[in-house]
C-alpha cells in the first residue's frame, strides 16, 4: 500500500509542476489581489472575476463562481480578504467533484478514443495501453485512424513497447472495418480492453462525425455485451476552443469522459474548470508530461490543491 501512496505523491508533485504556468496566471494574481485589497468590495470581486477569465476558466463559469463566493461572503459575514483564496479553492473543487467518477472497468470494455488531430490521441492510447497492461489486463488496440499513416506507425511503436497486440489495415482502409476486425479478435482472444484510435480531421467536418457514428454502430452491433466508453482527448493549450470541440463531439458520439492533455505546457489550465462546469462530463485523465506515467486518473481535490498552492512556496 505504501508504494501506491508514494506513487500518488509523485504524481501530485508532477501535477503541481505541470500547473506552474496556470498557477502563476490564476493563483499568483489572486495572491496579489489579496495583498492589495484591504476589504472585500465590488472592485475586488470584479478583479477576481477577470483573473479567472484570463486563466481560461470561461466567462460563464467565472461569473457563476463569483456569484457563489459573494453569497457565501455575505451569509458568513466574511470580512477578511485572505479567506477568499480558500473559498475560491472550495468552489473550484466542488465544480470539479460534481458528477465525477473514475473510468469504469468491466471485462470486456471498449474505449473509443476521439478528438481532433494534434491533441495527443495516439499518445494517450499508447499510455493507456501501457498502464492497463501493467495492471495485468489483456489489452488490444485498433488503429482505426486510417487517414494518417503516422498514426498507425506511432501506435505500432507504443504497442510494441507495451507488449500489446495491434489490429491495423492499410492506409485509407475503412475505419469501421478495422474496428469490426478488432472486435472479432478481442472476442476470440478474450481481451479485457479494446482501445480504438480514430481519425481527427477538423472537428467542423461533418464527414468525420458520420465516420465516428458508423464506428459507434459497429461496436453496438458486434459487441453489445461490452461496456463502452467514448473518451474525448482535448489539448488544454487550446483553452476555450476545447469546449467547442467537446460540444461537437458530445452531440455526435455521446462522450462519456475526457482526457485533458498537455496541461504542463500551458497557462490555460483553468479550462479544466470550464470544461467540467459547462459540459458536465467526467474528466477521466489529465496529462502533465511526456513520460508514459504522466497521464494519470483525474482526482478533483488534488487538482484544486495543486492549482491553489501558494505561488510563493513553489
């Protein structure tokens, strides 16, 4: 058990490091406001709201957070400005905790991985395959992004490293046919998990959504006994654009969870709060680095703690 908690501590440190840019854009600014203002007034709240918006928490979500903080300050007659940071952290944690659950596993499970090109879909699948294999599960990967030769090659490298089999057709093949073959293989080999990569050309191209719906139908028809998850991979560095992407995919293929990648390379980490608040889809994983174990299950309270740790201590 000790090993597990050491691992969690290690990831919390990585999470804190990964959120450095976001923390200085949100928490650093909050710390400055707290030092500057003697009392909690309208001007203070306006500045606090602006700080959240600048940190990509989103206009609507920032307004909602400030409204709730105002109510609490009034109800509890809070006059001490320094208490605001703790209240803000609680507020963010409660948004992140709402309707959050870990990715469920029943054997067999199919995870359909979707998202636009460049968000880190293929890498995410590689990291998940490696993670589940280490946990002792039987994993199979389907290379159903047949439009991009590099995607199949990348997956092949990841699967070789993880010791996981890959089902792949030639470039330009019908993605649904790849998934069909992968399902037959998963059934005959009694696999626990089937991870399916998919194409991610521009999210506003209708034909991509049709393709994903077709793959979805193949899974439902051929593997009805499998537990199905549709995991959307979103690049945190795209900020608010991540929300419009998520809305489109949610409508087309009914996303069950989100993996947020590249949090370590951005000051826009506040988008995690916006995504959760506006779309109310569970966040399953967050990625804070290139290493295979830098993609980790999302723990809301940990994320809030890492985000609001004082910038002076880091």
